[in-house]
C-alpha cells in the first residue's frame, strides 16, 4: 500500500529543541467532538509563489509542476547550498505539501508537522496517537487536509485539526488525497478499498458538512487506485487493465480496457484535455478526455526503464 520508503529527519538545534520541547509538542487525541488549536502569527511576508493548490505530484492533474522563482541553470551549474534546516527523529513514506507560509509533513508515527518556509522553524507538531499517515494530503487556498489509513482530517488557517471522515470497518483510504475545486467550495476525492473482497469506491466528500456527494463502486485485484487525477470536471484513475473517467455531475462514466499496464502504481497526468501515461513497454501514450470511446495513441516517446512522468503547460 505504501510507496517507496523515504526516511526524512528534521530537528532544531539540540539546545533549542530541548528548551522548546514542551511548547512545540502537543499530544492530541483527535476526535470529531474535540478541537485543538494553536494560534500562530506569521512574522515574515509570504512568498510571491503562494500555491492555491498543493498536494501529491504538485497539482490535482498530477503533473508534478511547481511554479517557482528558480530558473535554469539554478542547481545545475551553481548547485544549491543549505541555508536553514531542522532535524526531527521521525519516519515518512509520503510527500511534503505546502500552505502559503508553511510546509506540512505527516509521519508513520502519527505526527503532523508544520514548518515555516522562510526560516525552517517548527511552527507546531501534533501527535495524533495511534494513527498512521502513509499517503499525502493537500492544501487549497491555505486550508490543509490529510488522511490516515482510515480517516480524513482538516487543518484550517488557525491550525485547528479535526476528523471529518472515517472509513467503514475493513476498508482503508488507499489514495493520496485530491480535490474537485469550484468557485467557492471544494470536494475531497478519496478511494476507500476493502482488500478482503477486492471492492472499492471513489468518494466525493464535502469537507464542510461532512456529507458524501458522490460514490462510484469498482472492483480490482492488482492495480488499486493510489493516484487519482481530478480536473476539467472529471475524476480519472486506473484499475487492473481498465481506465475509468468519471463525470460525477451528470453521472457519466467511461471505462476503457487498457493492456500492458504495470501491476504496481505508475505515473499518469493530465495536460489540457489529454491524459498521458506509460506502460511496461516503456512507451508513453495519450488519450483525449472525451466521453466517447477513444483509442490510445502513441506519443513517439520510448524510454528504457521509465519510472516516473511529469509535465508542464498545456
């Protein structure tokens, strides 16, 4: 269920960490009834590159593209150097995402960290107790959402964390969270899967009233959706040898057989109105995201040993 294992350590200098431990660490029993808040006033101006959305593979298209002030050949000819750092003794197998001012990290040991981007200081740490964070959450307009293997939590601008959804018994939240964004609201996209009966469902959740807006059921033995793209009003994911394109507003569903996919999770992304993905023949293919049967087309790109896919622009 987990992606490749990555160990990340962050911590303050030893002396500061010992002196500030009581203030920086907050043991929280997260429930739906009880809220815990930590009020933080930002001391520095935010970056001009504040992301409206930040999550797994950068955006909800899974493109991997981050807007940045870095320009070529930064990091190539001149290399990078460490300006600030902190160290924590913890274990992570998911990705970092960001709000306007802070980086958000969630660990296998049930910790939620917020690290200030300008000075790498620890803003807060929540200890959620017997909770395991394996997948990556997201932030939208400075509000963050994270998920353990059986619950979804919200963290608002005042750093209040609360449970907003819990999975059914025997089911696990299998994917890195994503969202469908409207003009003034969002819906959280999650995949709840039962490994015993091989049944799953894609759920659209309203994080405000905690109600389920839409459910799509599927079955899968090998490829379980850990990566879901949500853009252009569509939800896109793969199971076994099948591509699923959902339009939840008019309840249109297009499924298309797709041969020679990797059995493990593989990368795909959306640029414009096209879906790009690769297969075990090391070739990159694309499909137009129309609700009619579309044959996949070969891009002409063939790379031996391909293991990831990213893109930018339309």
